[in-house]
C-alpha cells in the first residue's frame, strides 16, 4: 500500500549471475549477474574474459565503464540498480501481484569470488513466479552495507537471491539485513564463510532451507533495473522485500571482516516507477 512502512524492528532502529547480482553457478572470480552468465556477483561468464573490477577507488564503481567496452552500460544505462527507494515515490497498483515464492531445501556450495560470498544452489527445485513468469533460483550472495537505500539510508547488509527464467531473463529478490538477534538459519553458512578468494566452491555438509532465510512478510517494492555489478545488464526484474531480516552484530561483523565494503552506490531512478501491491 502507498503508506506501508518498511518494517524495522526496535533492535534495528536499518539477484544473475556474476559475483553477486551478476554471476553464474560457476566459481567465477569476478561475477554478480541476473543471468546464469550474468551474476558473477551480477556479471562475467569466465574469469578469463572479464577484466579486473572491484569496489576500491581505482577499479571501483565510478570506473567500471572505463575498464571494458562491455561495461559501458554501467555509465550509459537508464535503468540501473541499486536505487534509493523513497516512500513518497511508491505507487500502489492493483495489477502488480505479490511475488510467489517456492523455496525448499537444497544442497549448496559456497565460494569467495573476490567480490562477495556466493552460495550456489545445486538443484532446480526452487523458484519464484512474478506476474506469471517462472524464475529458477541459481545463487544468492551478500553486500555490506546494503546496496538499496530506504529513504536515503542503507541497511547493514543486503541479501540478493538471483534467478533465471527459461528464456534467459533475470530476476533478483532483495532482502535487507539489520542488526538484531542471531539468525540460526545462517548458522552453518556463517561457520563456513570463506575468508579468501578462491576458484573452488566448497560444498556445505547440510542442505539449506531457503525459506528460512526470508522474512515472514513478502510484501515488496517492484521495479525494473539492472545487475549491480559489471556488465550492469538491464531489464532485470527487481523485487525488494519491505520487511528486513536480522543478523546479530557479531554475524554482520564476521562478513564485514571479509568484505568491509562491497556495495555499488545508488543510481538515478529517472522516469521509472516503484510499484507496491495494493
């Protein structure tokens, strides 16, 4: 609804397929994209074909478009992500339906690809449906601090779940993370966070119950955007849940020790609409 508030708790009083929102399921060191080839967080297909990029000053977001002609959309694109989600700009729509989430239990592998910690899903049983279109979960990863802002403020972290449709379209489910209680759903993963970049993904001993990673309330903001890492490919369907989840300060610090800052600054919304369900 138009006046629906983002559900911050008192304790928080705060997807593709290259390295985050652009990487594939492969152990790609420079990826984060929406297509399986698109999220080596959201980007490259192989480490050999992707020039070095990072979040530092020399190779960071302001210079991505200069590193490779294929990255030019990072500068010239008109529908870039992430964005600042302002309550005053939300448009309630009777034609926009809540995301339909079908998550179960899956074996996973974990890798530090140099841009984020990426968790690769090892089956095709988990998917979301957006306006009748099915998108299968490929991987999920994390950003510190959050990439999306809410009314100009970043959350402590953000979880991106990256999906691909049968025809190659990308959809990312974004979940903000605020400091609060320890989150048991992330216990096994946090015990095996890889401290150093590697080309080899490590399988976790226990499967992950994906539905436990999400908040109970799935009301969301919907907009059309891009991968948040090179090549910043557009026409990505973004669904950002309004209710955040919690990790303890220790859990957040554990990730921050590995990645002190792996977020892209917010981009111009331009003429885009931010839709909510009525």
